[in-house]
């Protein structure tokens, strides 16, 4: 089965392409490197020819609502419209656990994406997952400087590879609407994970805990991004993932 992966070159997308191939499917990457611009729809019609399902793991890095809604809204509308014209029978999207409990710009963009998909012209499934094990390292890597500012946040991180495997399994079945939430095996303090990442990768940057302002910051610090239902849980712990990831960085 030909399955298109929007964002197939990203953190989850790369694992998903591998998982789909291992399951006997033909992955079709939707990315600028393949001549596709999700924000304008350029190249979608040609790449979706003969595709049975679309999995959207595309992403944008922003905290601004306007930017998030413009990206997720625009890309989703283009994917759904092109998919409906191409006869796509299943549209799967990756979202975030707790996205409806945090009023921050990025999460508002993801809520828009979910709504468009679930109300759209192509039968759909939405998988909400918690932050990936990579999240702490990504945060401290985004801002250069002697200090690593990390928001106070309770997280239950999951391996990106396991998220990809869950998406591959979901696309093989019928559309389910909202799928059970996927989370990692353990709850952690994000500040602690950032310290452990820096130490494991040989960095001496001090971590400064940052309490984000407003209701959104309070919600994240109090665990609004943790799962509330007994959905599936990942197997790989942060410590196991960190051992492998730190070894790759030190090479």
C-alpha cells in the first residue's frame, strides 16, 4: 500500500518511513526535498497519485498562535483537499497529549489541526502522544549562551520510534477518530531531563528553571501535558534512550 508521510524527514517521520517499509508498504515522503510545499499545496497532487493513506507528522517550531495556526491550518487544508481529490481513504495525524488543556500558541495551532482533520472530507484518525525523549535536548539546543533556560514542566516522554510504530499500526486499520493517548513509561521533571542530557553529552551549561507566565505556564508545571486515560505506554525509558543518544553525539 502506498502511504504518504507529511514531514517524512523529521524526528518521527524518519522512523515512520522505516516502519512502513518494514511492514511492506511503499512510503511516499511529502517534503520540500521531494518537491512538495505543504503550506501552498505545491506538488501534492502528483505525489498523492495512487496513495491509499496519508500520515501527517509535519511540524513548525513556534510559540506564536498566528504562526502555528497558519502552518497547521494551511498544511492540513491542502493535505485534506488534495487527498480527497486523489481518493485517499485514511488521514492520520500526530497530535499532543493535553493539547486542549494548555492555551499557548503552538497548542492552539494543533487544536485547529485536529478539528480540521476530524471534520474534514477524508476519514481520519488522531493519535495524541506525549513529548519525545529528544524534547529536553531540543529545548537547550535552540538558544545559545552560557545558561540553559528550561521551563518547569511535568512530562512523560516517549521514544519517537515507538510513536512511529504506533502510527504505522494505526494507518493499517480503519479510521478511529481519536485513538487512545500514547505516553512514555515514566513521569519526569523536564528541568531534570535537561540537566541529565547536558551532563551525558559533556556540557557544563547550568540549567536555570523557568516558570512560564500565565495560566499556560501554570498548567504545564502542574502536569496538564500528562495523559489522563489508560492508553498504551511506551517501553523505552528515558535513561535507556539517553545512553544511546549520548553515545551518538560523542562520536
